[in-house]
């Protein structure tokens, strides 16, 4: 296996948690790059030939931060990079990262490999096959073949956060590249602040809410509208499924979450800005 880099984006992190997560995979890769989007960075992570820390001293968005890490690794001669969220870790880092690399070797067209995501409260959908070809994957726990970025490019920075990974996945797929999920890589990852809920008058009905903030609802709805428009012809099935999930989330906000009115307003504001081609970091109005 060649040398593997890993990039993790930080934003106002719980350094106890981040240090634990980094320690869990530091011996499974050759280089770790942290990109800190915090306005006031105060971490004391060690820096060495195997640890590089980039500080933006401002929230530049997940897309730009990921691109900074990927470009740094590429400039240093790395052909593969693992992308992680600050709150994620593998169940077994060495096994998982090797599985991600092996999955990329299955086809010459493979651009990204993805882990099976395991939420503490939500059981993953298990598949019998070791490798499963998919249209999109989340950023955390994925491995990217950096040599293919010459043609595919990097993450769309105007999206800032949310749907950055889906847009990148679909763009690669539209260009003829493939994305593969491997059962050999398993990731501990929490989506939002997931919570199991039920209706008092229908106690048998149980579901999960993500409890994202109004700001994150804004980004999710603005950027989902962008992705739906960009890829509706190439991936109609994916778009239909994602729309169903997105509007289903709106129902959950109305039924189960706090700050309902503020969140609904944020969603509608996101749709409006997408229709007016207004992207980038949200500015208060």
C-alpha cells in the first residue's frame, strides 16, 4: 500500500474528543493534516513531519478547508487521502483504511471509496456484498484518489457547508468515475444531534431527527436546491430519493423539533437564495 495522507477539518473543536479521534488513526496513515476553521484557534496539537496544521483563523467553510488539505497532500506527492470529520473515528483504523485503499483498486474508474457509517442510535443498512457501487457518499470516512482531481477538480467552495460531498460525488459520477462503498471500513459517525422520537398518539411510530440548527437548515435547503437543479437530468432517481428525504426532514422538524418556525424560515430563505443564485457564507440580513 502506498503512503496515505489524512485530512480532518476543525471548527471550535472539543480538543479532548479531537485528540482521542486523531490518536485512533494516527498510526494507520503516513501524514495527518488538520485544517482549523476556528476564528480563534487555541489547540496545541503536535507538529512534525507527520503532522501538519493549517490555520485559517476564520470559518472558510468545509469545502475550502477540505480543498486546502487535499491540495497540500497532493503537493507533497501523496496520491491518496482519507477525509474525516473532527467527531468521527473508525472502529479499526488500520483495517478500515486498508479496505478503503483496496476498494479503490477494484476498478480503474474508482475515484472515491466510502465507509459503512454506524450511528450509535441507528443501525446501518447491511449489505451482503463486500463492495457496493453507489452514486454518492459523505465526506467523513472516505478516501479520494488525488491523481483524478486533475480532471474532476475539487469541492465546490461556494456551497460552503452541506451537500458539498453530494455535489462532489455526483460531479465525479457524471464525468464517468465511480464511487464504491466497502464493508471492510466501518466509521463511528453522528449526523447532527440524532435523537430517537415517537408520537404520543402513535407510540408505535418511531423515527429519528437530526436537530440541526436553523443555520444548518438554511445551508442544507439552499445547497440541496442547487444540487437538484445541477444533476436532475443525470441522476433523476437520486434526486427523487433525496427530495423525499429532505421534505421528510421538514415534516420531522414540524412534528418533533424545537424552534420550528425559525427552522422553517431558514429553509425557505435557503430556497430563495438558491433561486437567486446567492451562495457562499450566509450573511445576516
